[in-house]
């Protein structure tokens, strides 16, 4: 988990340096806490496509 936290911090720092150098007036605000996306129910065409891909993958797996 520490590796993931450091990677996110380095990515945010890189973005801040890029904005500071090229467009300081458009710098994003990373101080706002972002909520983690909760897995939701997928319906409609996207859900059907994911289910189809999963079932196709399962049928093609070597046993």
C-alpha cells in the first residue's frame, strides 16, 4: 500500500510541476479529498457486453 501511495504522490507532484511551469493560472487543486469510486451495478448494453466477454473468456479457457 505504501508503494501505491508514493506513486500517486509522485504523479500529483509531476502534474503540479507541469502546470506550475506551463500554465500556473490553471493549476488543479489536489487538496480536495476525492471519494473512492464504489463499484456499482452495470446495466444495459455495457453490462451485457461485459457479461458476454466474461462468459466467452470462460468458455475459451483451457481446462
